């Protein structure tokens, strides 16, 4: 089962209550927040419901490492190699490989280390390439990007 990365693009003004609840369930509470989630049919349905407010795609290993290094441990700063020694993983790179192979590993990690379920990112360097009011396939920004999510995350990290 592969994983997905979803990034919230738009704010909360004028949201329908169902869309707002779905974004909360995805842990996308603010603009420029990203989450790493498993690619299941239920998650895909949630993503389609809130598509005009987010973008998502399949991350590569380097993007996953970047996001893991930016994850925050409650009260202890960011996730690093020192924090991983308590759970039997030596490096963030090794953890990224395990998450790619078994996405349920991320849920265990969140429980053991107290990781926040989201990653805070900056707005993209040099801005968005197109309008956030149009879907990605029609020269916009929202919706399913596939592998192009890696370039966006690189500019936001």
C-alpha cells in the first residue's frame, strides 16, 4: 500500500461544514500544512471531496525524508536521528524506507514519539506557478499531481 502527501492550499473562509470536517479529519487545519497518509480508497474519497482546497501526490524517498526531518515532536523540537534511537531505527533515511514499505509504521511512530500529525511548510518559493482556483490538470494548482508533488514540497520545505 503506497503513501500520499497532501498539502492544503486555501484557507477556511467560506468553507462548507462538510468540507471543513473532512479537512480536520485529514489533519489539514491550516494553509501550507502537509500530511503523510496511506493511499486507501477511503482516503482517496476524502481527498476528492476536498480537492479544490488541497493538492496531493505520491512522494519519492527524498521528499519523504525532507518531510520527516521537518516533523515536530511535541515539546522536543524536530524529528532527528537522536529521537529515533528509542524505537530501534538508526536514521531518518532508514525510517523513510520503512514507511514506504509499510505505511502503518508512521502511525506507530506518532504514538511512540508524540509526533504531530502534520508538517508545517512555507509558502512555495517564487510562488505558485498557476492559479490555485483551477485544477492541476487544467494548468492550475489543486487536485492530484502524482509525482509533481515532489517539486512543490521541495520549494515549500
